[in-house]
C-alpha cells in the first residue's frame, strides 16, 4: 500500500514538471528568438537591483514624490541630487540626512521665529531643510550610479586615466547604463585612445562627446559605436566648446555580452609617440547629411509587389534615407500590409502616405520600434500611388521591414468617381476582397466620364444576400435615378446581374448598394471603361453564359490591360416528376405536338367539397319529409344559403335528370348529386396531362356519357 502511494506521488510530480515545461517553453522560445541575421541571441540573468530597468523605475518614483512637494532634481539630473527650494544651489544625495543642514540655512532663523507667532513656541521641524524625515526617505530611493568622475591634477603629475567596462576584467554586465566624465584645466585638450573594444553589434554601444552634458547631439564625437572595430586615436576639438572636458556613456541590454572595452584618456601635456598626421580631430557626426535614395516600383496587374528594407533580413545600413514610390493603374487603390517590422526604437522611422509626392498626405508618420502584432499594419490608400520613406540614424541597425503592395478596386462607400481619359476604374464594396462587406450600408456612387463620351460597364464578381442586399445601376445622375433610367434594378443573390455588360447612354451613370443587418457576403466588383479604351460590344449576352468573343480585340492604350471575361456556368434544368398513370388510361405521348387537355370552364376545384356537404343535407332532408315544418325550417334557418350558393349545380342537375323527374322534385334534383359523388372517380384527381394528345371532343363526350350511364344504374 505504501509503495502504491509513493508511485502515485512520483507520477504526480512528473506530470507537474511536464506541465511546467509545456507552459514556460513557448515564452522562452519567444525570448530566445533570432534577433539578427547572423545568429541567435540568448537572454542573460542580470542583477535586478542594479539593472537599468530598475533604476529607471526608481528615478520615476523619486521624481513623482519630489514634484508633489515642489522639488526637482538638480539640473534635471537624477544622479546629482535635489535642488534646494527657493535657492540656486543643490544638495548631493550623500549630503542629505548626514547631520549637517545644507538647504535653508539663510532663512533658518526667520523660519524658527515665525513658529513662535504661530504656535507660541519654537519648533524647528519645518526649518531643517534637507535633514527632514521626508528627505531621508527619498535618499533611500536614490538611483545608484554606474561610473565615476575623473579630474586631472597636474600638480600630482597624473596625466592619464583608464575607463573600463562594468564587470572588468570579466565580460561586461547586462542591463547597465554607465557614464564617466573626465576634466582637465581649461585651455588644454584631451587625447582618446581605445585599447580594446568588443561589444555585441547593434545592441550594446558606447557614445562619447565633449563637455559634461552627456548624450547631447550638439557635442557628440562618437555616437553609439558597437561591434569589434576600434575607433582610431583622436583628440578633442578646440574649435568646439569645452574641449577640456569629456563624457563617455555605455548601454547594454539583458541579452548577450562580450569582452568589453578599455579607453585611455590623456591630458594634452602628455607626449604621445604617434605622428600628428595620424591623430584625428573629433568631429560631430550629426553635422553630415544622410545619403538619400529614391526608387519607383510598379505593381503588376493581378499581382503584388514586395518592398524590403536594404539588406533585409540582415541589418540595414545606417545614416541613409531610402524612398520608394509605388504605383498602380489609374482608377485603382493600393492595399499595403507588413509581415515584419523591427527598427531601432526612437531613432529609425518608417513613414507612408498617398500620392507620388514624398511627405504629403501621410497614412502614418514615423513608426518606430519592434511591432509584433502586424495585423495593425494593414492600410488602403486613397490614390493610385503610395510613397514609403525609411530614415535610419547614425548607428545601431535592426532587421528592418518587409511590406506587400497589391492593386485593389476602389472600396469607398459612395462618392463621385472620374474615369481617367482613355482609362478605366474598378469599383467594389468595402472590405473587398479579403472580408465580407459591413452591415447597414447605404452607398451611392456617381461615375462620370469626359463630356460627351460614353462608358462600358462590366461586372466580374457578384455575391450578396438573396432579397436582402441590393445593387442598382443606371444612366444619369444619382438625383435623377428612377425606373426609366435604371438598367439593373435591385439585383441580389449569387448570380451575375442581367445584363452584366452594357454601355451607358451618356457620360454619367449612378450606382447604389444597400446591405441588411445580417448575413453579409463577399460583394461585387465592376470595371468601368472609357469607350475609347474599350469599345462597346455588338451584342449583350445573358448573365449565365460567356460573352461572345469579338473578332478583333481592341488596342491597348497607355499600358492599360483589357480584363478577361469569365464564362458563366449554365444552370441544369430541374428534373420533372414522373407522371402518374391511373388504371384504365394510356400514358401521355412525349412528342412536341402534345396539347394538354383542359376541363370545361364550368368545372370548379371546390366542387368535391361542396358536393360532400350537399349530400349530407340531402340525406337529412330526405329522412324528414313527413314533417313539412322541418323542411321549411331547414330551408330558412339551418341552411339559408343552400339554394343561393350553388345555382349552377341546380341547373346542371335539372337538365341532366329532366327525364327521370318524379312528383318529389326535391328528392329527384338532389339525389343525383349524391349518386354522382359516390360513383364517379373524382375528376379532380385525374391528371389532365395524361390524356392522349390526339383525343378529340367526341372522346371527351363519350367519357362523360360513360360516367352518366354509370350513375343511372344506381
């Protein structure tokens, strides 16, 4: 029993482990996906308490608390400390709550005296400045700095410093933001020499510049350098301000690391055994203009075009602006979607707009970063041309993007459309052809051509909800539409309109489309050509057959392509049920001269039912003939409409049974009705189409005479 419990516990533990692996592995795969074109990247575990993400969180929290008390960081730098309220100087983080007040010393005595007037006694709790308990709590949340400041003291003959990566001599630490500053006496300059440099390309980078204002574009000398290439020896530029000061920043992510770097900074008073011609003078890379490239792309008819960033899927080039102009046929629109989008965040940008002119009528402007949900990157232009621009920064590259461009019809809901000169346009419902059209549509189009020139209209696809979603089209303006001008009136279903190809009578046509609330379909698409591009057909074929081919195809004008016509499937005739052959009758012939038999005009379909009621009344009256009062009451009260409802019946029975009339006319005139109903073969159920086609009127008379003879036997 104990062994069974142990085995159950072991199996349960294994199931839990398998479930944990199955749950966490997909997320691990997402984190360890390929990030570059040259291999895979692996995420590393970093010390959260000293990571840059945690430091950013602390900075945001302390800034919020300081702003709530009308306090701010010193020079807007969270690592320098806090600016004293209503004073020009700052207090460093290590000077806060150290037992020596720094802020508010000049007004301390006046502050203490004001408490006597307010409380009747001295209270210095509000006059201690940076020694207050709140300030002590803020000090505990102060961000930790990675890096240090170096100052040359020429009196001590110290003429060089070395800056090493965090974690030296091992590989540099992950998720770090470190900065260093180096200063010498004014009038001197600094030499910068890289002894070693090796970081993860395009992800862990180093920047360097003159002065103490770090990461400023105006004084940058090296911008986001990464990889395995060492910068050459250079010196600070005396033409730029603050040549005696230098700042260095290093940023690493929480993925792969490398060997790191060693930078040696020397004062200008130090002698360097390098020729002066080999020493570069630092320059600002932002002063150079990026390279500009523009290309044109034409979308093929019925196809699509792919536009990719340079070197995709490898890293794209830096400091380059690449432009594309994508064009489709006139009278069409362009659908755009991205299946991959990964550019440097806040540095590289992708923009797109309508028309052939760059940076005009944008669809979206300066998208950046990595977008995993590419479903949001699907757009439809409002013109037949689209421009796309990709701007890259001085450094740091990513995979880039891949975009698809496809020609589609105009999918606007209504509006005025102009047919290009010697061109054509295509009109379709909204969401065509990817999705069903929306509900509750009410669209009206006015399609115009050059004055005095007709149009040729051809439908290529049609599928709407039967008797719910309708399309109409006709000649003239939309405000003048009526039944006379309509060519297609409230057409619906899955078959093509009739006619599906026609020529307008003038230079303007109208079209309307309405959809219901439920059960939407794919919709329709119609091409509208100028008569000079596509002459009207000689005849108009029915919508279920293929249009007759023309003897000579019309010439193609200005690169326009004539659309192909699709044959329409023919419907199969429904099978007719086999005829019912009654006993005693011959089957109907199948020749073409067959004329169906028709009953005499006096015969009605309701007679069998009426005859059945008359039979019951006749039987009841026959049994009560000894009581005249009963007969009189029956005639006037129980069935007052008996003689008025069937006058034709009385006449026919009278003429037929006039030779057999007795002294009791009531019985004589109504008894045959009972006999005819019970003895005949119910003419209403006889199929008239089963009588032979060569039957003459005499045969029909003999048929009824046989029935009468049968009745006379009873």
